[in-house]
């Protein structure tokens, strides 16, 4: 079997570390794994399933000979190095939001639009974490009847803000439990321990945050539903891992709830977890450290005649970021 030379930019971060683990778990055929980060991490040795690997500072010369580069850093880093990755002849599977809405860049959830990945021009974008989790949950419904609108509220874990997110939450929690004052928040806008923050990203002119608009803009592109209307509120919650989403989808046709449950149970990447009598519904402590999106609390919406109300939850570091990127890379080597 052919083996591939793979690089990871942001290999020391929350998503990059998970990518390393997942490449190993999924037996990705690795000839070389090149770990790249900022100058701060130069020389750091990281244990991986492929042996101990030294991290190097990312420069324009970092990509020679690579087949695939997985991006797990911020937008500015992705934009800075995309030309050098292209010049080196590698395909860039990027987790930042920099290229997601570029019409020359496919935006891919392998369970939904795998065929788009092969139309790339050197870059494939990995969607927003809440978007991936929500779309995997509702894709089965869309196959029954086209979704026209989606109203959602997200409950997003602190690790979505990077490795320093949970650290800030735990430090604040320890201080508050000890009756001590907390340090000024650095990662989040406000204290996150014992609190909820209804802001992820900056606010636009329409009053929605950048994170809230991603569900509509990225959802339209991934599901090939250009007229999809999405209204969303994104909230940071004091949870370590796994985002949860409350969603109402309105379909063209009136759907039978049993058909909806069956479609979700059969949808790739989704798991029906919906038995109120057994207190079975998706929760972060149930869904973390796995790749499946759990879907439950399925019921008829009481506002829209064709509306279905549901609750879904998935590990945003894995399926919402690292696993999805590795799955895209797998599409490239098939
Ligand atoms: P480093 O650890 O050297 O700062 P997280 O999202 O968990 O905060 O991680 C961000 C990742 O992006 C880290 O691996 C970080 O590396 C990396 N990173 C930050 N700035 C750069 C840069 N200018 N070039 C390459 N990687 C960067």
C-alpha cells in the first residue's frame, strides 16, 4: 500500500494533538509525519503513534516533499502558508475558517458531500465544529424532505477555543471554590466558570456573531441548499469537551416522527439516542472522545407545522475538527 508524507500545522494545539492520535487510530498510511507549530515549540519532542517526533517552526520551506498538510492553526497562519503548501505540491486540508466560503475551495463533511473533496484546487476546508455536528445530525432528515430552515442554539465547550480554553475554566473553578478571586480572563470575554457567555466571535452588523453565521453560510455550501435559512445563537458553556445543539428544522413535507427517527438512526456518522423513559439523551459526558454525533429529544415542533425539534451532541475536537480533517485526507488517498 502506498504511504504518504503528512504535515500538521498547529501540531501542538488542541486539534493538532488530536489529529496525530486519529491518524494513528485510523491506521492512516504514514511514510512521514511532520509536526509544525510556532517558533515557541521549535525542538519540542512529541510522542506519537509513529514514534517520537520533533516539532519545528513553520516556515515557507516546511512543506517540501509532503503529500498532504493538515491545518490546525488560526486563519492568519493558514493564509500565510497556503501559497507555500501549494508550491510544494501538497493538498492543504485546513481547519481554519479562512477558505471555507471561497468558491474554489470545497467545504466537506465526508458523510454528506464527499464527492466535493475531489474537486479541490489544492485546498479543502474543514467546516466549523458546531456546523459539522449539527449537519451530521440533520442530514438524514434532509434526505427525507428538503430542509428549508433551521433555528439553533449551541452550547459550546471550552476546548473549542483551543487548549487554553479548558485551562482557564479549571483555574477559575479552582479559585472560586477556594474562595479566591479569579485572574482576568484571557481566552474568554468573561468568567466562564459557573457562567454562560452568549458570544463566540465578533458581532456583525446584523447583530449575529461570526460563529452564528457559519451555520447558515457553511450549511448552505455543504448541503447544497443555497436557500437554507438559519437563525442561530451560539453560547460558550463551562463544559470541557463536546458541543451540544438544540435545533428546529422545518422541512418541505410533513414528516412522520418514526420516519425521522429511522432516517437519523441510518444516517452515516449519527446515532439515535432517544429514550426519555430511560433518561437517554445526548450529553457531553456521553459523547466525548468518540466520532459519532448523538441525536435525541426528537419531537414535533409546536410552532412550525413541518418542524422537527431535536437535540444533538458530539465531540467537537474529534468529529467537529480533527477526525473530519483526517476523513477528508482519507478521501484523497482512496
Ligand atoms: P504553538 O504551540 O507553538 O503556539 P490551540 O488552538 O490549541 O491554541 O493551538 C494553536 C496551534 O497553532 C498551536 O499548535 C500553535 O503552536 C499553532 N500556531 C500558533 N501560531 C502559529 C504560527 N504563526 N505558525 C504556526 N503555528 C502556529
